[in-house]
């Protein structure tokens, strides 16, 4: 089962917002496809177009062989006809109904033999058990924790056997422990259902934790799409790399190319950096060195000189849950553990090493 969509949706300017245009092409196969971008980039609008809550100005939405929307053929199925499960940021559970009654209501609204009569009762019990909600079935949402509400929201979305599951920042508001638990539930759900799951988030760690495929969206356009590991390892532009917030992006120039040794040399901030061979590039090409902050090593100056080592002035440090982020001249930064930082504390200058295997060169536009 796969979802294919071509969506164009224009929103006129208002007193609070400028005019906005969504113009994207999306293909989502079984697994988790994450739409990642800043607030206001068009993520939720995309979900609303897929679900039928918003009508595109033009385009087409196809799930397997069923058209949900086609502007040319004037087809626009109502939300209840699309068999899409939708999990909202606020769970959208009926506050006056118990967990079981929330599932019963969703089952009664769905179509299909599994949501009728005895099958409906069995289906509800299956979901209550699968999401560890059996003992909570007679509780109302106000009596549930955040994680329990999330599980109940997923169970309700699945009771009608949706062909597509849409999730709008589903882990927002959960603490780290509940967030990790929810991720486990969602990954297990994805593996079990084998339907397209389309999730929107502006949380990069959530994207890393869940995405099989990722679509980076900015101002209503997909700026890069592909398998998550490929997109995050090879940002298409320096602007995309900077927007992710995990890379050093520094002006650079190719100064040597050796196809026999399969190596390249890049000049960065007055230092020579060795890298893998860059096919299709020329000596003198300008662009940007791109390397993850977490892959950038920091050593005391007394350490013996190393290849790809640069002596840089320290300009700041920022403690975090992941360790300490050290900032250097030329806009270079590196993440070190709290233990590593103890050996570096108080130094005005340090040696920064960039592993050749981690160097990625982005040509200037």
C-alpha cells in the first residue's frame, strides 16, 4: 500500500499572516514518513489536505488504486470516506467518554466488517490489549497520564483499520521517558500494520528516532526528500545543513585532487583538511565543508599534531544534556562529553580534529 499526493494549496494573507502557498509532491510507503520543518512551513496543512479537512486548489491524492482527491476530475472524498486515522496534538479524545467508549464511537463511525457487531467488540478488545489499555478501559481521559492518552489516541485511530495513519506532532508535551515509550509503541505499530504513517514534527531528535523516510519542508516546499540516513548524512545545500543545527558549515575551497590515492585536500580557515576523493569537482571549486559537530574531536594543544588538526581559539561553551558544546573561531563547534570537557576546561586554544571519513563538501550554489 502506498500514498501518492501532488498538492497545491494557497492561503490568502490575513492580519496575522502573509500569503502562503503549499506546493509539494509526496510518496509514502509502508513505514514512517516524517515531514520535518519549522513552525509555519506547511506540515499540518499537508496532513489536513491528505485527510480531507482542507481541500487543495489543485492536485491529486491516490492511495493504492483509490482516488481521494483529483482536481481535474472534481473528486474530493469527505474525511470519513478516506479511511485515514488522524492523531492530533491534543489527542482529541472525547473527555466525557471512557477509553472503551472512545473506541466504540470510532468503530461505529468506520466502515468494514471488522467494525460491525461481534467483530467490533473483538476489535476493540484486541486494541485495548495491544496498547496495554485493558485495565484503563473504563477511565475517562482526565484520569489518564500523557502516555496513556497517546496510546488511547492511537488505538482509536486504528479501530477502523485505516489505510493511512496521520500524526500531527504526537509526542508534544510528553516528558523524555514517556516520549521514548511512545516511540517504541509507534515503531511497533508501524511494523505490525504495514501501512503508510505520515508524521509531522519540528523536533530533530524525534525525526532521527522515527523516520524511515524524511521530507524536509520549508515555506511550503520540500527542499530535500529521501531515506532518513541519506538526507541527514548528505544535506543537499549549505542552507539545509545549517537549518538542521547539527553541522559545522564552513567556507572551503578544493586545493588538491588525487584520483589515484582517492583523496582530496580542502582549505578551511587557513588549514588543510584531507578528505575522500570528490569526483566531478575541480581544483579551485569553492563551497562549504560540512561535518557534524558530534564527529568533530577536540584535544589539548599538547597532543601530538594530527592530520586534519586545526589549532583554534575557544569562543564559548554551552552545557547540555548530551555533554558540552564548545564554540571556536570561524563558527566551528564540537560536542564533547562532560568527562572530556574536564581535561579541556580553562584552555583558550584547543586542537580540533575533523576525521577525513566524515568530511562532506557542498559546492557553492
